[in-house]
C-alpha cells in the first residue's frame, strides 16, 4: 500500500520554523535538515509501523542528529505528521500538542 504524506498545520509551521532557524545558524545546515527529513519521510512511508506508538496512536521518531522528534499517525492511506517538537520538551507538553493536532 502506498501512503500519502500530509502535514497538520502545526507540523507544517514546526518544519518552517526549524528550517529558518537552521538557515540563520549556519549556511547549509538547513539543507542538511531538509535532506535528512526527506530521508526519514521515505523511511516511515515505507515502514510506517517501525516507530513506537507513544500516545493516542501517534508514533515518534528522532530526527537523526537534529534534536527533534517527529510525531505521526497513520490513517488509512495517509501518513500525517502531527508535530515536530524538541526532543527535550516535557512529555506532558508533547502529549498536549499531539492531542490538539488530532
């Protein structure tokens, strides 16, 4: 089954914010982030069950060398990224955000 990748509005905003921060931090770092993100997106589209369920059906995956977790859910033929949050964020705050993006 081929899944379609979608972003919640909040996850899309997360991605843009992180991208801009890395763009300002060091030239080329934003490209590294984008490349790794795409690589991970292909992985989870091919193996959506490979990450553990963390909360209410949302799965979590660390974004490699970048200190962020990607949270996603699979709904039928859609893989929806619900949030991209700092890995060190308080788990309660992460759960609240995931609940909001349901």
